[in-house]
C-alpha cells in the first residue's frame, strides 16, 4: 500500500514530495544548524545571515541555491529510505531483538485487556462497548498472532487485515491491482490521508536523530568553551525535549494512520467487485463463495494453480440482468 505513494512522488517539486520529505528535512536541518551554532555563540549563524544580507546578488543567489540544493539532496536521501522508515515505526524489527519481544508482550496484554473490557461492556453499557470496540477495530488486528510491537504497526495492520477477515481478500497482495482501477477522486483522498502520515514519520525520525547527535555534540563541548556541568545540562535538555517532541509527532502519525486505514477499508468495500470484473470473473452470489474465490485467484496469479479458477469470461446474461 505504502509503495503506491512512494512510487508516485517522483517529481522534484511534487506537492507530496515537498510536504512529506523536503519540509521535514528543512525544519530539522535548521534545528541542527541552531544546535551547532549554540556553543559557538551563534557565530556560524551570524556569518550565514550576514553573507546573505550584505553580499552581492550573485553571492546571495549562490547561498540560496546552495541551501535549497542541500536540503533537496538530503530530502531525496530520506525518500530512498521511506519504506524502511515506515517499517521501522510499524515494528518490523529483527525477531531476536529483545525490545520487540518485551514490547509485543505489552501490546498483547493491552489487546487482551481491551477485549475483556469489550465483553464485559457489551451487556452493560452500550456506549462503553462502542468506544472500546472502536479502539480495537481501528487500532488492532483481530488475531493475536498478527499483533506488532507499535501502535502504528497495529493500526496499519488492522486496515490490511480487514479485507481478509471480512471478504477473504489479501489486501497486501491485491492493493496494487485495486489501486489502478480506483476513481481519481478516491485515489486523491487516499493520497491526501497518506501524505501527512509519511511526513510525520519522517519528521519523527529526523527529530530523534538530531536529538541524539545534538546531545552528544553538546555534551562534548566541556572540552571547549563550556564547563562540564553546563555541557551536560544542555545535552540532557536537548535529548529530553527532542524525544518528547518526537513522541508527540509519532502519536499524530498514528492518528493520521487511522484515517488512512478507514479509506483503505472503504476502497475495498466499494471497488473489490470492479476488480473481479476486470479480471473477467463471475461475481460471487454469496460471501462464502467470494471468500473462496479470492483465495483461488491468489493461487492462480501467485502460485499458477488453475484447478479451482472459474471461467475467465463474465456471464454476459448475468451482467445484462
């Protein structure tokens, strides 16, 4: 699903590229410059703006173009790692990673707790039941073995698993094909919901990196103009503030992922039969037949097993009726 967005953002000044990659890079680069200039009494920053204000037109033009070019290069480097960045925040970590194991245990406990609360509220308080069910429906997959260590991962996986749970349709496999036949308005809505999520995740990643590198850099300034205590306090402040800001931005990305997931579910609900028609399949008469059909089609396309595939042509009489 996310690959569709990344493939479309190829134009240098594309709106999605500017919002999702260039703008976070510009902001975090500016923060990095401020952190670099702080122990040096802001001299690098003063020199930059002095050259920009008092230089000749050609000098000003070169400084502006150089700044834009640098941020564009950094943004394109960030874009190259987009899939890896999203997968990291989803929780696709090495299986032997201790943190993944501990976090998954915490997620499993929260998932089981919410399911227990939902069962208890179903016959007592309808409003409480609806609230808990909404958290489970949009924030967690339906099976325990599908849980991921992070909120973002579980939110996106809940959207991916919806098609499988409801219709027997593997959304990850079918989404690139379904995307191509969606109306332009639907594609635009999905893009508009996905772009802020990618931007917030990129911003989170860069803020974490700048905070870590900046705190180390400031902590080493006791060898320069700062005293040890001042350098240590500055490093701790930058690290704490940076990680707190990154956490808030990450939670915003999770909220945006829920909106994205809602639109993915809607696209599957409304346009999956259009995909079957384009594959020249007879529309299934009931849900059980549909669930088997999607599984058979995957076996045909992915595994080249054709035994259970019906006729490739529509039943024209059924279509006309």
